[in-house]
């Protein structure tokens, strides 16, 4: 059989098929090229700005530059909070080798706490190996010297300089200046992303209240990096803006005098300039060392603070309240006269015991069992006659009484530039239902009339009311910061303060109260304390009960400290032209005349005469004449100063006794607008003429 014949090729058909396929391929290639060209056009033209920004961001990394925190000065230019150069120990893990071996070897040179090692390990596991990690925040000079000898043995380990916060006077200003500490997660939420580079933030005191002013604004360095994120060079800078400086109205000399005046006693005190509302000194004792918190407090120090029953971290001036006791009587007397219920010459008979109408049995007593006899407004103040105020409060009624106490600043914040201030409590039916869960009785108003019962007043409120009496009825906002400047070469600018409020429209009524307080010092309950003083002053003693009435007649020294009454004193001086008003509260002090008034006398002497309280000698120690000086950089041990241990002789702030200037012959010789002091305190003074300018001596009409 013959094989089948293969069909012949059709060249025309094949050519046509090739042309169709070639055309189709050309169209596909053309469309692909057109699509690619369109995509390139989109990348290079349409989306150029977006991708150029992303590319630049990958190449240029912003490195934040933390600004220097503003400094804080006292009224004479002494630094109370400063930034000091320090060194931290940093490790770059990829160059340093085995971390455990490295830490062990570095532990022979540096004092590394368990907290340091724990923080280092946690950060190392969450950070790239070429980024430095802080192993120790604060390196001493001795450690630096030891490391310099063996530095060649530790590649990737460096000592990096930085600025850290320091409080030269340690616990002397702890409750005023406060402290900064490391930022936590809660702080980061508050600050926002723009301030994420900050490492420290104000936690308490003025550091917290003026955080935004002191903080400054973060700057940036534009750093060129490779694909791995390693820095190559700096291509641009946006400078950081340093925080503003603050100058306070407080005086370090008076602050020290106030602490020494307390000795080993615990409590609080504040001194104001009644003409301006400036706080001249303010203490809450015992205190603590704020330097302990700056770079992280150790467990030992923290436990020592928390276990101290005296609560050294508790600011008694803004967070604590006390029953004002008899110190509220001058303002109650003013309320009685301003309300029209009493005239200055109206008299009430004090027989030693007061009872409500229809009441039998025990009533409310006076300080003298036999009574004080016929008593007018002035005598009710200088002899502290309770019966006068029992009757006055009942005549006023609780609503009117509360209204006048609110006018004098009780039951409301003073507005001082510190965080967390409480409002206090003015006794009323509403407050008793709220806090005591009980109904109101007429006897509650009787107790309230002499500053007892449900009362809760801060010492700042008492000081502000006292200053208002001293300034002829003008009540001003207490404040600590007087001026600020936006740079070391910028002029100081005063911080604006609200206008004063007038607590009484009758100057003659205010004068009656002033005379009663002057007679308290001349012939009344505080006469023995101020006898022989070189100036005239005015004041009022007070005692706030801690336990029930049955212990009033008991000698307070026979009671445990926590059961003793709080001793109180308010006053101002010189009486004819006041430049200082004080309020003192001594916990467990017993009576105001015997405990609180002597402290006020020493404060007045320091401000008006330049006479610092003497430092009691401690057995086994030598008495020095060294001036008050800043504390060393290193922090005290948990059992030393700064963790609430009151040190006899040093009073928690410096050592020695400043020379006292000679006392003037009479009170008129001390009416200078500035205190006549002879000080040897000279750390970091401001240039001549830079101190706060005192207000002229003319009294407000």
C-alpha cells in the first residue's frame, strides 16, 4: 500500500496567521508599555510629593533635642532648683559582647543596683543592638576615675554627659519646689507625642504647677541614616527652646529660721507679706529630700518614707486641714460687727459656763472656770472669751455665719500656685449630713463659734485671713512665684495677680479687731511670749481639740502625742505697719500660747531683726558657725536627712547659726520694708539690683 501523501503547505495562510499573532503581540506589548509608562507617570508626577516625603523620611531621621529646664530662685537669687552636668553609663550591645558577662565586670567598677540591672535587661530585649542603652543614670566622680583606667577593656561602653535636676537645699524647700521624676505611661498620655522625648516631668510642688513654663520646647536634629537606621551625619537643626526661669517670693533665710523655730516639733507654718500676698516662707514638717526622686528612688528610701508615721511627703499646708480653734475668733468678731448684731462696745457677761435655753447639766465652758466678767469685742479677742462667741453665733444663725466665713475665705481654695489644695469645711447642716451622716443641732453652732466641731481650715486660709486683717480688710491671693524670665539674659517679668477682695466695708470694725489682737500680745494670752520684743505685734492664740471635751482640762503633756491638742497661732508685725503675717500649727503641741506662739515670735525676730533661732547643741557634736549652704550632690542614706528623720541641731536644713544683727531700741526702728538681716548666705546670687523690690511701707487707706 502506498503511504499517504502529506498535504502541501499554504504559505499565504501561514503568513496571514503570523501577521495576526504579531499584531496581537505588538498590541499586548504596547498596552503593557503604555501601562508601565502610566504607572511611572503616576509615581513620578502625580504621587511625587507623597513618595518624595516618604523617601526623605526614610533617609532623614529627626532626633529630638530636650531643652534645658528653667531654674528656680528665691527672692534674693539663690538657686533652689538647678540643672547640673552629670554622666550616665551607656552600653551599645552589639559592640559590648555578652551582656551578662559585661554587667558582672562593670559591677566591679560601678555600683549597680538590682533596679539598674533589671531596667537594662528589659530595655535591651526591646531595643536594636546598635542603639545605646542606659545602664546607670548617675555616675559618681570616683566611679568615673576607676572607669577611665580600664576603659579600653569595654568597647561599646561610654559615659554620656547630660543635665540632671538638683535641689541644692534638699528638704528645706521640698514642699514648695517639689521635684521632677522620670516620665511614666500616664504622663506620656497627658503630654502627647510632641513631648515623647522628655525623660522627666514635674511631679509635685512648683515643678508640677509650672510644668509647661519650666519645661520649654523640644528641638530637633535632622540626622541622615542608612537603610539599617545607622546615623551617618547631621544635615539640619531646629534648636530647642529652654524653659523659663522662676523667681519666688520666699526667702531662704526665713525658711531656715522657720524650720529651726520648730526644733523637734512637727507641724506647719506659713508667712505672708500682707501687702502683696507673697509667701515669704512655708514649711511642712517633717520634710524629705526631693533629690531622691529625680532619677528613681530606691526601694529602701521609698520604704523609709512610706513607713514613717509622720508622713514627711504629706504637704500639711495645702492637703491637710485643722479645726482653727480660737484663731477664728477675730474674724467671727468682725462678722458680728459687720452684720449689725454687735457694736464694739456691746458687752456679754461670762460666768464660766454657757448653756442653751432650757438646758440643764453641763454646758460649754470658758478658759477661766470663774468666767471673764463683762466682755466686749476687744476683750473677747485678747482674753479669748468663749461665751461672747457662743451667744454671737446663736444670734447670727448658721446661714449668716457660713456666709461671713465664706467671705473671709474659708470653705474655698486660696488659689496658691500649688496643686491639690483642698477647700476645707465650714460647719453647716449640709456639711454635717455629708461628712458625719448626722442631723444638725443648735449645739453644733455653739461649737463652731470657737473653731471646733466639724471645722476644717487649712493653714493657708488662716494666714490669708490674718493678712487681710493686717492690711485693713484687703484679702489677697497667696502666691509663691513672683516673676519669670524667658532666658538668662531676658528681663524679669512680674506674674500678674488677681485684684484683692475687701472683706469688710467698715474700717472702724477692722480696727477694733486689730486692737484686740494687739492687746493679745500686750496683756492677753500671748503676753508672756512677746514680753520684751523690740517691735509691736498682733496675734491670736488657739487650741484645736483632737479628742473629746473631757480631756480639755488635762495637761496635754500627760497624753500620748497623737491625742494632744494642736497648738495654733496667727499674728502679724509690726503692728503699726505690718510687713509679715504668720500662721503656725503644731501637731500635739498642746496649747497655742505655750507652743505655737514662741515659734511665731522666732519667725518675727528673724524677719524684722535678723535674729536667727539658736541651734540646740547635740551631745557628742560640735556647734559650728557655718552659714546655710546647699547640700552636696549625693543623696542621703535612707536613715539620714531627707527621709523624714528630724535632726536635732540642724533642723533638716544646714548647720550653724548666722550672726544676729543688733536689736533696735524700739518697734519704730524696725519698720523697714525689707528685713534687717546680716546674712552670710551667698550661693548663686543675682546681679546687684536683681532682687525682688519690696512694696512701699504706706498702709492701704
